[in-house]
């Protein structure tokens, strides 16, 4: 375990990591930027419960008062959820500055991976990852999440990526940087709200034990990077591709018209898609995160048991 002087493990997470018990990291951007209050806090608690029910300890990650937290308390989760988007979205470039200034930060996939790794946590569950944006050929807008997957050994379980991104280019980038993309029970990349995207993943795996074996082999090989597990949204919560696709096109159009750039792009697009698709997309979002948390907990349990 890395005893970084800026890192605080909750007593439960510290004990679990030290004992080699399964732990699952969770991000906090999904809480403060991804969903409205109070559904964000309710979902964060429900995700923690489902991880416990599946045999692992949850570790919600965030930066609070300049401390890197691996295992937020219920009060800290409530605080992040109530503050909402006024908590700054913290990516790799922001971390040192937040620490130096004693600031608060909601961790993205990137910074959740960094802090999870510092804490000795190997598996992380979330909803969707960032990727290569449409039009990146000229804007160069590529999420730091992809770079982090190439450099930090944490397995990320997600529901694919939203087609606010260029999914084909996202897969190309991951291939170039040596990140394996695994479909859980499918050979097709899921697109968050929908089970299909039209793009193939590198590998299909069908059990948590198979995922754990693959990740253990990567660790044994001494590879620096992680692995991306893409777990399709349960059928009963998946959305009509035509509805989602027109909402995404409209969101991208509005982002262009408003000159939205940089770190604001993803939150802007996500908020617009939500606005245009209403409560249906929020319910789907909650359900897919729960589904990913369950798979991540079972995989962490297999990894911890060496199976
Ligand atoms: N995509 C989603 N939901 C999210 C995010 C992305 O479908 O909540 C969040 C995650 O925290 C992700 C971050 O790590 O946005 C990526 O932001 P950017 O594209 O600015 O790197
Ligand atoms: Mn970006």
C-alpha cells in the first residue's frame, strides 16, 4: 500500500486493503456533475450497498479540503451531492493544485484511478468513461481518461461510452495505447444507454472469474496500464437508439453554437442529453451504474481470492 501523505483511507477501506479483501472504487464526478440532487446521493448510497451485497467494500473517491479520500463518509457523499457542479471536476492536471490549495474536487475516471491505485484498490466501477470527442481531428479533445487507462493499473468497469463521443476513434486510441477492451457477455461495444454501438470490442468474457484472471495476468506481467470492461445496460432499462441519437445530435449542435470548450464540454453534453430525454435517461443511468457495481464487486472478490 502506498502511504502517500496526502491520502486518507477510511478505516474500513484501510482494513480491507491491508487484509487483501475485495474493494471497489467509485468516482465522485458522477455524484456532483452526473445526476441531480437528491437522486445523485441516493444512487451513491445504493451503489455502495450493492457492492457490499456482492462481497466487497465500497470506496467512494473524492478530494475534500485538499485530502485525497479513498472511502468517503456518508456526510462527505451528501456534501458532494448537495454542492453539485460547484465542486470542481478534477482531472490529473488539477490534482496537485487542489492538494496545494486545500480545495475540493469531484474525481473523474482519471483521478479516481490515480487515487484508487495509490490506495491499493484494483477495481473501479462507474457509468461511462470519457473518450475521443467527435471532431477531435481538429479540436484535439480527447479525454484524459484514455491516457490514464494506459498508465495506471486499475480495472474499470463501465457501460461503454456515450455516443456524444466518436466511439470508433475512442477504440483506436485505446488500441494504440495498449488498453484491452473487454465486452462482458458480448463482442460488441455497448454505448451506455444502448446495448449496441456497431463497434466490436477486442475480447468477450462471460464471468467475473475470467475478468479477474485477465487482470491478474496483466498485473503479473508488470504492465503499467489498466483494462476496460464494458458491461451492457440491462435490456429492460436500455433506451430507444433513435431517441438517444437525436438528443445527442441536438446536444452537440448546441455545444457548437455556444462555443463550449475544454473541461466544460462533457458536462454540457451530458446535461443537454439528460434535459432532452427527461427522467427515462436518469433511470437508465442509475440502473446501469448498479449493474456495473455488482459486476465489479464480484470481480474484485475473485481477484482477492486468487481465482
Ligand atoms: N461520461 C459519462 N458520464 C460521466 C462522465 C463521462 O457518460 O459522468 C464523466 C466521468 O467522470 C469521466 C469524465 O471521467 O466525465 C470525463 O470528462 P472529460 O471528457 O472532460 O475528460
Ligand atoms: Mn475534454
